[in-house]
């Protein structure tokens, strides 16, 4: 087996592990959100509101995913000075 094919095999295994971990995290997030559907008070600086906890959890997860995506993209393509 050549080193190129063993490298691509490791890359595929890493991608598969990442997909499994992401799927498990998404499943746990969905279960947690559905188990916590009551109304909660949200305080953000000077604004306050009531919202279902499931909305707060999903919005927080989406913002976290966006931040992770932007962070990974910036590490992959560093700015040249």
C-alpha cells in the first residue's frame, strides 16, 4: 500500500469519525431541546423577552456552529500581511 493511499484512508476515517461525532451531538441537542420546551425569561443587556427554551437552545447551537465554521475557515485560509 502506498503512502498516498494510506493518507487518504486516514483522511476518510477522520471524516467518518467527525460525521459520527457531529451526528451524536446533533441528536443530543435535539433530545435536550425537546425535553426543555417551557417558557423562559431572556435578558440581553437592556432587552428582556420570554421565549420557549427550545428556541434559545436552537439559536445558541446555530450561533455556535456559525462561529465554529468561521473560525475553521479563517484557520484554513490565513490572511496574508
